[in-house]
């Protein structure tokens, strides 16, 4: 990898010329991407917080966007890293994370997975592309990929970051160690590798040889669903009810269920890469129930009974998902019974808990902008 001419003597007393990351730390310091901690030291083994990483990335790749001050009224407006966090927020550094990750990681050490998420988003914006065949070939070489946290697209970000040669394995087996923490020296190396890849026109390292039969990464759904046999044809409402009510033994009335509860479905990005859509809270519960009755929603291998929507109360059936107050604060329920002028439902994240058997009237739904997602064939 190319590096600029280095100073005659080290910039930091704790990163001597013989240090493994010396050239990268010197380069990062010379370009202004990083600074020391005072007293002529860099603290190469110190762990990198989210705020520090956002600051480094902003300086390295978004220097012309760093404001003098952060937007007033934001949670970071009075922080030392406010202007750099503003760059991260404006440029969606957290796009591969779950919601509100910026504040969560700002003042704690970042994991390797979290850093990979930021790296991948930035490289996306700088038009560095990982082809589909490279993506799957690389994914097959990461032995602990199934341990990557199921948070938004972290799985995809890790594979792409690995494929770009920016953050790779920690041992000869290619183990990624997603929960491992990143040091300041490692952060300097990552910045250098990102810059080198951009300067090299986005040319990726050679990918591992593609297996004869591609093994696409698999991750179990969370929460797990009891095994349910799906009839050859569309299930009857009685069969749908039986499949859903069977979940009550594992997810009883009053059990805690909040937006921290997730349920994922696999799909493919436009590039052909595997991507998991994450559903949370009430949406996670309803989709879990509907998948138990109609078979898993899987946009990679095909979904037998694909969802379609309507807004007709009289057409609601058992097993349909009904969402009302269709906004960011809306709520979803799964139908257990349909009456002439009401529905009996099960739901998650109803005051932070699972609830079975609440009745919702037709008048309420029609007054609160409802729509229905059904898996029954038209």
C-alpha cells in the first residue's frame, strides 16, 4: 500500500518507527485525520469510541462538510465532537446500524462490526462496489459470520468491508471477531486502507475462489418459530388460527415485548447481495405470527403466499395483519377472530407487552387510517 514520505523522526513517542502501525499513524497524523492525546503521545492501544471514529472519518473524507458548530438542539450540539457528529448524521454513517446508533456508540468503544458498518456506508458513498460473486465468495470464507449481530445490514456491511480488504480476519482462519474492540492504531490503518482503495480506483483485492456451489450465508430468525407444516394449498382460517395460537405457549399474555424485540426476513439488494430487513416491536410480533401460519417470508428463495394489502374491513380474515394510525407511531395487530363489526387480535409491544384477545371495533379502525396485509391468495 502506498504511503507518503514520513518524517525523519516519529511524531509520537509511543509509536516508534518499529511499531506495526507506524506508517499508517504517521500518515494519518500528517494528513490531519488523527491527533495525539497530548504529551507527544498517540495512545495506539487505546480503544476508539464512536465519536472518535466519526471524527477521524469526517476529517479524512468529508473535510469540506465539517461545520463550525453542530445544529442547535441536537443531543451532540454541546459535545466536543458535535461538528463531526453532525457530518456523520448528515451523511448517514449509521445506515448499516439499527436506529439511533450514533448516540449509543458515541462515548463507548466501537466494535469491529460497528466500525465495518461505518466504513461500508462511506465506501458506498464514494462508489466503491463489491460485485455479487465476490460478496458470496468472501462470505463463504468467514467462519464466524453467523455471530455477527443481527442489526439492520451489519451482516452485509461486514462481508463487504472484508471483501474490500479494509477490516479482515484476526487469524489464519479468517475469523472476523465482530465483537472485538478497535484500537486507535487499528483505526489509523483502516483510514489508510480506505484511502488507498479510493486512490486505486476502487480495485478490490482478489476474491477467494468461488465454490462450485455457492453457499449463501444463513442466520436463524429471531425469535424462533415453532415448526408449522404449511398445506400444499392456502391454509384455511382454522389452520391459520391454530398455528398462531400455538405460539401463545412460548409467548404468553403479559410477556415483555418492546422495540428491542426483532424479527428478520432475508432478501436481496439490487446488487444481488443478501440483505436482512429487520422488523421491530409490534411489526416483529405480527410477522412472526403470520409466518408461522403461512410459511416464512423469504424473498431469496421465494415466498409461497406473498403479502398483498387492502383497506376493506369486510375482507379482513384470520391471520391478517392490521395496522392502524399509519404513521411512525402506528400499531400492528394480528387477527385471531373476525366479527361483523370488530376483530379479536393478538399483539406485541402493546404497552411494552404481548397481549392476546383484545377486541378492536370497526369504527375505531375506520377512524384511524387502517390498512390490512393479507397472505391469502386473491
